[in-house]
DNA sequence: GAAGGTAGGTTCCTTTTCTGAACGGAGGGT
DNA sequence: ACCCTCCGTTCAGAAAAGGAACCTACCTTC
C-alpha cells in the first residue's frame, strides 16, 4: 500500500511554512481538493459521486481522497459490508472549512460571473 | 506578446462552472496564486519580492502574475520611469479576497501545526 | 568606457503531475 | 453464465512545473 512519491514533494514544502495560509495550501493547493470538500458539504460522499460531479480523472480523485484522509479532513468509512464499500465523510477539521469556503463562495459570486465555454 | 496555451485549459473549464467556489478556483486553483495574493496583503508588490518570499520559479511567477492581472485581481503599474519598472497592486476585486484569506488563515492556524521539513 | 549590479522578466531542458482510457476485483441481479 | 455496479489501479502520452542560464535596460563604480 506504500505510495511512492518523488523526493521533491511540493505539497510537503508548504506544510512547514510559517504562514497558516501556506499550510492550508499544503492541503488544498490544487484545482480539485477544495471542490471535493465542497461536494462533501453538499452531501456527496462516494467516489463516483465526486467523479461525476467534478469530472476529475479517477486517478487523481483517488489520490486526493487519500490525501484528504491522511490530512484528517475526511474519514473513510465502510457504508456496506457485503459488497465492501467505503465512503468519505467530513471530520470536525473538515467541517471547520466552512468559513473559508463561504468566503470563497462569496468572492466567486460577486466577482466571477459564469464564463461561457468557448463554444462557437 | 501572445501567450499560446494548449487547448485543454483546465483553468477555463472551471470559469464556466455553475458553482461560485469552482469559479473562484479557476483563478486561485493552484499552489501559488493565493500565496501571491497573500503577499500583496502583506505589502509586497514587486516581482523579486514575491520570488524571494515564495521560492516559486520566476517562470511560474511570471505566468501567475499575468493571470492575476488578466483576472482583474492585480494591477500592473509602473513605479519607475527611467529604469522602466512595474509592480503589482491589489485591485478592489483583489482586496475583496480578504474574508476568504482570513478564513483560510484561521483554518490553517487551528488545524495545521507547522510540520518540520524532513531533515535528518 | 568596461565591469559588475539590480530589477523584471524569458528561454530551454528535465522532472513531475495530470489526463484519458482501459483494466481489475468483489460482489449482485436475472 | 453473463452483465452490471462501485471503487479503485495501471499505463502511455500530454501538460505543467522546476531549475538554471540568459536577456534587456538602466545605474554605479572603477
């Protein structure tokens, strides 16, 4: 189960930063992680729900969920025994993301109108 | 001056999302962008200041600053004429990031203790 | 007036990460 | 037996990031 990662892990660099914002970015500093957390707040909890909602590749989703569990933001729990299946639930640490998420939501709502995809 | 970017631009995908958090991520959805904004709040404004503070490569810093200006979060202004030099200042849109940034700071402060780098 | 320094980038090559699509495993339904 | 669901993993190729060197324009020192 050992994930071998390259030596130069850019996520870990930020985890040692003096600034709490930088340390927060060591968890959510990529395109998808925060959106997974958002989906959890919206009641989603299963792999395929995230995958469908976000359109992220299964590969990366798997990695991000592992990181979030490792970071203590999500918990991986079995929700079915006979076909053994797990889902992901916010921990207290994850739920404490609410204010930051609301801050980002408000900013996006005020300053980022929906840009149409570049379809002809 | 035309920056040619590949067709599959993941930043733009999020800009068309229904969710304001996702649209916010279309601007700050990477490791560095939000930290540049943070540095601006801390009074930094020049290329080399960001570079020294963040340790990001000049290549990427240059790209992120351009994106932030394009997105209307920062303004690029000349601060010296004879050696023509520019710096980067927060716009109103950028300053409106404060609540989200504070939310992230609080979360990081509460939940992310400084992790020592893996030095022997 | 050449040598070296400063500020703000750009260019080039290598390393790392992400995507896209296929595959796997463990069970369920018919 | 065969296909379906869910939760992933694997692999090749594309994109992005890292690292170091280089460039431009001006200024200072010799």
